[in-house]
C-alpha cells in the first residue's frame, strides 16, 4: 500500500464511520472553548467538563474573568491538574484579550499563542474547532495513532507530526481529522494495548501488519 493509498483508506474509513466527530469539551462560544482547552492540558475532557459550568456561571465572559482574583478562581479549578498555573493563565489570558484584542478571542494561531497558557496545540484547537481552519493540533493521541498507522514516518516531535499530517490530508478535512485521530486514540488505539481486533483500520495499519507478521 502506498502512503497515498494509506491516507485515502484512513480518511475514507473515518468519513464513513464518524462523519460528525467533534470535540468532547462542552462549550457555547469561543471564550468558553478557550477556557476549557487551557484547562484540558494534562487533564481529561471529562474532568474539565465537570469543572467549567461553575466557572462559566461565575465568569460568563472574558471581561468578568479578567476581574477575577487568584483566590476567587483557584477553588473552582482546584480539582484539575496544575491548578496554580492554570488559575494564573486564565486570568492573564482574560486580561490580555480585554486589553489587546478588544475582548474578542483572536482567530489566528499567531495571535492566540501570545496569550498566557496558550501554546501551538491550544491555538490549533481553537482555530480548527471554531473557524475550521486547516490546523492540526497534535496531542499524545494524535501523535501515537498517526505513528502506529504509518501516517507519519519517524516523527520525533508533535510539530513534525503536525507538518507531515497537514501535508498529506486535504485541507478541508484537516479540522475534522484532528478529532478522528484523537477519538480513535482515546477509545480504540489506546496507549498500552490497542484494540486492534475492533479496529477498522487494520488493512491500512503498519503496526497491525507487524503484529500479524510476528505471529
Ligand atoms: S489496527 Fe491497532 S494499532 Fe492500528 S490503528 Fe487500529 S487499533 Fe491502532
């Protein structure tokens, strides 16, 4: 199977079986998604979703959050990983959005990465989820799944994975391909023991081909 055929098989499979894949974070607007994504670093979406309703009730927009004090916000996110840093990042992000972006969450990666707590991965998530820009956020699932299937070759860093994927996936599918790979990694191609026998990508998967050969 050529690399082109592999990509075609994988994209076609997901398009057929998961045409409406989307983020599992619960949000109503760009402000809420940005808060949720900042909180989701090293933390499950499930836990973030348990935490954000209280935050959004108390701080319904970026202006309200910009006026929060550390001591007010911290208790609301205490149960999430790295609560100290995330409290500081959220307040810093809100202040910068108010002061430098007129209260609007920026819509480009270049602007988003200026915000405290926002790296390339978060900026890619925001721009692809909200604006369907062809940006690929690479988390641990995307990194692992892409490598196992053989969509990436010798990628050593998330950036290398990102660049290889966006080079090979049609532009209009990049934003949804991000969810396909994440969800596949979360539920089927899990880290320790991938559930290959349940996986429809076997005919195109390099990892699976090696498994079969070794038997
Ligand atoms: S066949 Fe196995 S290793 Fe390959 S994508 Fe599916 S679950 Fe992952």
